[in-house]
C-alpha cells in the first residue's frame, strides 16, 4: 500500500518550481516507489504571488510564515528553497520540529553554521538531503559508475569549470528578489558558494576528498546599488574564483568559476584523467559522457561520445523514461533526486548528499575563500 509524504515547500522561485515539478512527476515515472509526495503547503511572504504558485503547481494550502508551516502536524518534510542566509535557521527549526528536510545548496553560509545544521538533523534523527542535483544527471552518475569500477585506474587530474556572464553590467543591483546572489549578506559568497559548490560536490563524489586548496578570487565590480535600500554599497561577494587543490587520492584539481565569461550562461564542465582512461562532461550537452579508453585498439582509439539514454539497465535512471536514443533534461535531475529520497525512506539508507556530506563541500568552499583572501594554501 502506498504511503504519503506531505511536503511543505518554502520559496516559490527557480528552485521552488524545479522541486515542485519533481514531486508532481515522480509517481508517473517511478510508480514502484512506496511513498508518494503530496504538495501539502507552499510558503513565502508574498501571499498573492504565493497563491498563484500554489495554484500552478497544485499545493493544497499556503502559509506566509515559515514558522507556522513548521508547527503543522500535516507536514512530514520541509523543502528549503530560499536564499542561502535562511537555510540554517529554517533547517535547524525544522529538525527541532521533527521534520525531514530537503535543503537547497550551499548547505550554509559557512562551516560553523553548517556544523550546527548537521548536529540538529543528527540529534533529531530526521532524514535529510541537499540538492546537489547534478549527481543525478544520468551521464554524471554513469561517470561515477565507471570511476568506481576502477576502469580509469589511478586518477591524476580533475578539472572543472562553471562559467556564466550575467553580472558584467555594473548596473545590475545587489540584494532583493532576483539579485540576492550579489549580496554577501544573503548569499554568503559569490561564485564559490553558488557555482563552485556544485563542482566541488560532484568532484568529491567522483574523486574523493579534497585535502588542501590555493585560490584566487576577484570582485570586478566593487560597488553596486542595493535593490532594497537604493544605496550604493561595497560588493562583498567573489565575482570570479579559480583554485588549485590536492585530492586525498593524490590527484591534482583545477577549478574555475566566474560570472564574467562573456557568452557563457551555465557552462558547467568537468574532466577527469586517469592512468587507463579519461572522462569528460558538459552541462550544455548533458545526456552525453565522453570517454577515452587507452585499452582500445590503437588504430581506432579515440574519444567516444556515449549517448546516455539506454533503458535496459545500462544507463542510470533511464529505464524510468523513454526509449533508447531519447534524452531527458535538466529538470529530471530533480525528479531523480526526489525518487532517490523517497527510496531512501523505504530502505532506511541516507539519500546523499546528506547534510554531513554537504558540510564537506562547505569546508572546501570556506578554505577556498580564506585562500582567496590571504593568498596562501589552506588545509580543508
Ligand atoms: N541546485 C541547484 O542547481 C540550484 C539552482 C539555483 C538555486 N539554488 C539554490 O536554491 C536556493 C533558492 O534559489 P532560487 O534560485 O530558487 O532563488 P529565487 O530568488 O528564485 O527564489 C527564492 C525564494 O525564496 C523566497 N523567500 C525569501 N525569503 C523568504 C522568507 N523569509 N520566507 C519564505 N520565503 C522566502 C522568495 O519569495 C522566493 O520565492 C538558494 O539557496 C540557491 O543557492 C540551487
């Protein structure tokens, strides 16, 4: 018999939409799961806009105060889709209220806050996960399976980029709806917490822990008008960041992120080079995984581009979707994470990345920012 999981969604922006889509569609694509999400309540401060969101996505009710949402007995799991400075307070209160938590990334504003969040979910014993959704793109999951099989042999290099170009104009404000990412009080950091955190989560998942880092950060536009006060104020976020690192397995890492790479909207790429082969992936072509295998016959050896769409069990998640050759998209990474979370409730296994896993990413982010400030190498 199916069980329900009543969701309380906080935030109705970009992530509020992707997650709501995931909850709505998961029973269609993963009908075998015991738990079915029910969109019980949506929460945000603007009642009118919230009601429109609730009607669009099928929420049964609304709450304009997140603390009231947490008091409700009919909410099993809280989904935190708000700016970064609110994750900690909401997640700790949700854990204390005994709610399961699905929290957006980055986990926290810094390691100290993240540690309190980890302590809170562990003390309460509530299921938790953080939406580092790129792990659930089938081509990325396939990369994990290939690496774990040992096919690449010893790993030498890991490199990743996440490039955008939307803040080059100095007239873009900081703070407020839509531009909170430029306000360090709301975002904590710039590209490090927003974009590199994704790259770091994927990298740790694929290639293991990061030991130490050396970073370079830059804020190209030093002052911006704050959307809420109308005042020009200093910009506290990193507009761009590049860092070197060593992984625990001895491999070397190279990461770059910026919002000043003219022409790039969301160019997340990674490449991993091992003794016997290499893998590379590009978000703009997300259903493909490029693979080079040195053991191939020399005359025809070369990079092959795997179209990760086979549904006979060869390719992760794809047996839940269409026929071979037909790909899925960005939104399905969230759908897959919802499915994995629901499955974890059946099995009792954690749904990674948990808060504790995401704290590891936060530690790398904090070390990167500290290194960006003082120019030295920092242990993670
Ligand atoms: N996993 C990903 O790929 C990914 C992508 C984008 C954003 N994110 C993360 O998701 C979070 C939200 O980002 P977004 O792009 O959806 O932002 P957004 O600006 O589109 O939406 C933020 C939402 O938070 C709501 N909100 C703000 N303060 C609130 C409060 N006090 N109470 C209730 N609601 C409040 C706003 O009304 C809005 O609905 C951030 O932490 C961000 O880093 C993750």
